[in-house]
C-alpha cells in the first residue's frame, strides 16, 4: 500500500511541474473558506434528509434488491438528482453497469437456473478548482441497494425498505453533493459521488468500481463511506478506520472545529466484528486508498422488514451528513494527500 501513496506523491509533483507554464498558482489549497463551507453545510437539513430517505425507502422501490426494477428506479432517481445539481457524469453517463449472475426460477418446471444480468452504480464528478490538485479525487460512497422483497409478516408487509440501511447514506450522498455544488468556488481536489449497488450481495458494486474506476485509481486520495447513519445515540457517530491512516487525526480535528454539529466522534466500538473490512470502503482500502466509514451501529431493525422511515432520526442523519461534508471539504482542500499510519494490518 505505501508504494501507491509514493506513486501518488510523485504524480502530484509531476503535475505541479507540468502546470507551471500554464498557471503560476502554488501547489496547495486555494479555496478553503470556512464561511462558505458553513453556509454550504447549512443547506443539509433534517427535512431534506427525511424526504430523501422516505422516497428511497418507499414501497415503490420494492426493497432495491440487486438487480431489480426497484434498484433501477432508485439509481435513476439519484442520477437525476446529480444531473439537477450540475454535476458531471462519471463516465459516458451517470450509470456504470457491471455483470452479475442471478438465480431465476422457471415457473413451469420449478427448476432454477443461473443467468447473467447487469446491475448499476451511479457516478458523478464535481471538478476541483486548483490547477494541480483538481487532477486528484476524493470519493464519497454509499450503497443504494437493500434486500428486496421477502416473506410477508403478520401485517402483510413483505418489503425490506432499508431506511437506515442504506437509504440514510444515499440521502447523505445527495445532500452533501448539493452542498458542494452550492459553493461559489469548488474545493481544490475533484470529488466523486458514488452510489454503489450489490453491497448486500458482497460489496459487488464497489468492487467493480475499484477494479474499473472512471478515473485513474492512483489519483484517488481517499474514500469516505456512509452506511447506516440515522439511528442510535443522537449525539455520537462511530467513524471506522481512524487508527489506520492520517484521516483519523483529520476527522478528530474536523469534529473539534465544528461543535455545532453536536456529535462526538468515536472510534470502532465493535473491534471484534472487523468492521473496517465489511463495507464498500474496503474495496478502496485493498487498492491502497485510505478510507473512513461513518456508521451509527446496528439495531433491532437491521435487515428486518421494520427498517422503515418512521424509525430514523432525521436530525442526527443531517448532522452526520454535515460532518461528512466538513470532512471531505478538509481532505479536498489539503495539499498533502492522506497517508497510511499503520501499514501492517491484514486485509
């Protein structure tokens, strides 16, 4: 992993050298504006978060299984939001597709067969403003999929709506993208907003993106991941992965500098679960990219039909999204890319 970070440093130095003839701006942040950042973060509201989660976790999305018509509807919804914000498509369009094998039941014979299908990721880019750092990228990721439709309970409900898991993270993705799009001057580094599918099937969408990135993987400096951010203690959020890279000191500094979000940042409260290796950020970690996962913990509705919008804490979700915004803003406006501080952990 350290070798990839050395390569990134060399590339930034090379980009700085080659840009001197075109622009005399120094290598470093030129768009860090605390007042502008505070105004942008204020656009992230509990009402907006609730409405987004309500839509993404509605019955019309049918649980957003990978693949399914409900997932397609959700990805088109997110892509439409990104387009409205004026973000650029991550590739030839906002949708990146990857192959997936699914089991299909033949109603006549009762036999099942494996057939190839496709599943979507949504990728959008906000170009950076610095003549050198704009050629490097910070990713904000969240998974858009959930568990689909299952056996009906006593009330007749059979849809796994996945309000917290992970409509909450996807709502944060949209809200944070809107906050960044509202800035008069974009951050120094470019931002990638990545809604992946297939997380519930084994991190499939993020694996595909990491294996087939829409920008050179060596130019991605960090991934910030949001998965389940709207439940449990209203005044704290676990940020997984702090101990492994310089992002740990960065998030602690950001939280200290923004008491208005009213969140205590904890580390991994469940080390025995090895959570750092169990959400979509891991596919960037295995490519040498430092990462953090914002996670509010599991609960009794986890992977149950009862993970409904009326159980979320929209105020907490909005405050977590604001903290994510400030975190990404700091990474994107810091000249030095994040580095690994512990390179001995086992993947």
